C-alpha cells in the first residue's frame, strides 16, 4: 500500500510539473506576441505578473527604451543590461514581489508611457479586467490612465472570472493577447467592442 501511495504521489508531482511546464510555454508564446508591439524607443509600463515577467528577454539591451515597472523580478532580470529601468518605489507585496501603495502611485503620477502591458487575474466582457488585491489594482489602474495604448496579456484560464477590484473596463483596453484555448464567444465579445485580439 505504501508503495502504491508513493507511486501515486510521484505520478501526481510529475503531472503537476508537466502542467506547469505547458503553462509556462503558453505564457511565453503570449509574451512573444506582446513583444512585437513594444516600440524601439520611448517609455513603457509593465506591471508585475507571471506572463509580463516573461518579457524580460525582449527588453534587455534596448538603450532607447525606458521600462517602468513595479515588478522586482522583471527589474532584476533586465536591470544589468543597457536598457534604462525605473523601479517604482513602494511597499513590497510578498505574494507577487510587486511594489504597491501610496509611494508607488505617487511615482506613477508623474510618468507617462507610450504603452502599458498588464496582466490580470480575471477577464469578463461586462466586469472588465479584475484582480483580488486593491493595492495592485490601483497600480494597474494608474498605468492604464497614464499610457496612450493599453495591452493586456492573459491565458485562457483568466476568462469568465471576476475578482474583487476592476482596474479597467473592457473598452479601456486597446489590445488583448491570449491563446487558442480562450473561449471564442468571449473573444467575439471583445472584438465587438473594437478591441484587437491577438492569439498566440
């Protein structure tokens, strides 16, 4: 019985590991599409998230592009290259290693970007783009308000979910980048709102 239990545990861990690997590959494809919309020069906002952080390889050694982020992970992954990086001040949220709070918002108030690239926890054509943490939502909201173009990157698992705080309504986002498994009805609903949808 102990042997069978151990085999089940090994199988479960293996399946979980494989699932995580597939999910990471999916997010990489989404990040690769997002990278094609990054300008050669100017300023961009990138918030904290498992998909946005995969943009790091595309952001290194771009001296004409300034990256403004609240992600400690992203900043550390590109900070030693020739790309100018502005790490937003603030309190560090342990779960995501993102800076949040009044200091972060104060920093954002005086910065304007050509593009913002944002992650999300939930996507719904009615409730828009949502996240469970009010402080992270406030940072995302400030990035939306202070950028000319807004891009959301999200895999299919985010669709049909709504969390506590909305940081952007559906019509405030210009482009949504997702994957083939995202529900076609939701994609059509966003396209009706004249949001460009890119499929990775």
